């Protein structure tokens, strides 16, 4: 039994399904971008801008889902299955409520929201349609994120992977039908992409929910969604709110950067959107290792195996650095040809090619952040990661990007240079913190199994 548990939480067993899932998400993004590019470069710019907007809003419910995921892995490591089960149920329920609150204004006021972020006038009509439909379905994203996080942190990374496979196939097929009017459907263009996105997400939520109900030792029933444990919820928030602020800093800095690029023009905005798609290829496997490492370290930390947690982090980091560096080099060599698949605009292609060289410097810094930042999160040191993000992203990624990119007129090159600097500064901070080993003494006291902390309250709610 213990051997099976160790294999289940080995880095490779956790990482490869996450990689497949992320790779399929990359294919979904690439297919979306390629299919949307057949509509127009303006449509690509709208999808890129909207994606950043949605990512910013996702942090509101990812605070709960991410904090809950870490606690689920820790509780399973310390043999406290009932705690893990209750935490998972609460995270899904609360994430759904937050997602619904986000969906309503996006559906009702898409034009006002796009105007607030200075989207060019020529993109406004498309933006209203896309933001209203896809944004109105953000509740689906919230539930899907909470379900996937909970399932993944039980050690089952294959379930979300299989779901991603199905969702991608359905989404790409419906895109083809809805954009170009195939199989008897009307030719809906960008509206069709938005509808396809919502339908594929709804189907994914249904599959993940069925998987979630059997994810723990004791079956979850619909009646269990009445469960609430105040002590456990406070733990989720304690570890989750710094994660939320950390994610918010990154996403809002990216969103502000998009507004800077929007001021440069629609061509620059399209170039950045295409580069986002290409960059995803570089750090995808590294990011999957970082996510797997977070689950593994949280499990080891919960079991009190803090020395193993410390050593495993470096192994994953070196593997990740090697992978992202090779991927960035390959992309640098063939990226120009790939860009020509997406667009025939020579200005966009020239901008993209000039950024691919800078990407060689960007990706190792990202990996350093992802690896050791996730390691610190896994042991509960989320506040330190948060403060490094607040400081560096505010001063460098946001303020300096504006100064060099807009004020000094360096454009996209200036903005990318500031993004690189931000990644390395944060990476060195988290490396120094991890090497201090401040989490070790606290971790040795977490291994002893205990009874469910909210047992009486949960039992009374179930009755």
C-alpha cells in the first residue's frame, strides 16, 4: 500500500499527465489562434486581450482552489482523508459562487469593460460579442478549476488529462463547424468560437464532477455540498489569499502590459498574442514539472519528510531548466516559419522573430520562479512568494515596462526586457528563501495523523 502511494506521488507519475493536459491546452490555444486568424488579425487581437482579462478575473476563485489543493495534498500525506474531502467540497462550492458573481457583469457590460482597458475602437464590436459569451461562462471555468485542482492533488493527474483530451477534440471540431458554417451550422465567425468554448467547458465540468464524487476514500454525494467547516475554511484562506494576490499581481501586470501594447497599435497586439501561443510551447513541460513538484512536496511535507521535499525540489528544477532552454532554442530556430502559418502580415512576423531571441533569456527565469516558487507554496510559505511578486511585478514588470516600452519608445522590445528582469529578480529571491530551509522545523510536526478537525459539525450537517 505504501509503495503504491509512493509511486502515485512520484514526480514522473504526477508530471506526465499534467504535461499532456497542458500540451492539449496549448493545442487548444494554438488551434483557436489558427482558426481565429482565418477570420482576421483583429479577431486574434480580441481573443488575446480577452484571455488576459479572463485570466485576471480567474484569480478571484483560484485563491480558494489553489489553497485548497495544497491542503488536500498535505492532509492526504498525513493520513487525514476526511479533512481533505471536506476541503475539496468547500473549494468547489465557494469557487462556483465566485464564478457566478464574475460571470454576470461580463455578460451584461462587455463594451464598458473593454473600453476601460483602452481597447482600440476598431476591435470594440468583436470584443463585445466575445467577452459577453465567453465571460458569461466564467462560472464554468471556476467550477472546472476547483474540480481539477482537487482531483489532481489526490495524486490522480490522469483524470483531468483525459478530460482535457475530450474537451480539446470537441472544441476544435465545433470551432471548425461554427466559424466556417460546416455541417449545416450558420457561419458565426468569432461568435462561433465563443459558443464552442462555453459548450466544451460545460461538458468538461460534467465529466470532472462525476470523477470528483469518487476521488476520496468515502464517496461524495450531492448532499455533502452542504458541508462547511469554519476552521478548515480559515486554513484555506490563510494559505490561499497570498496565492491569490500572487496570481493577481502576475495577471494584472500582464493585463496592464496588454493595455500598453494596445496603445502601440493592433499590429503589436496581434504580435504579442501570437508570441503568447509560441511561448506556451517553451515552458509547458517545465510548468508541468513545477505543478507536479508542488503536489509532491505538499504530500511529503504533510508526511513530515521535509529533507526529501528539500532535495527533490532541486532535481526537478535542473530538469526543468534543461527542458525550457532546449525548447526556447528550438523555437528560436524555427519560430519564424511557424509564425507564417498564423499570419502573412510581414510586420507581425518581423516583430515576433525579434522577440524569439529574447525568449531564450526569459524562459530559464520563468522556470526558476515556477519551480522554487511552487515549492515554497507547497510548504505554506505563500506570503513570501506573494511579497516578492508584489514588489517586483509592480516596480519592474509594470512601471519599468511603461517607461521603456511607451515613454522611451522602445516598444515591445523594451517591455520584454523588463519582463525578463522581473523573472530573474523574483527567481533569485525564492531561491535564497528556499535555501534558508525555514519550513523544516514546522514540517516535522505535521506528520501525525489526527481526527477530522470539524468532525462534529460536518457530521451534523450531513445528518
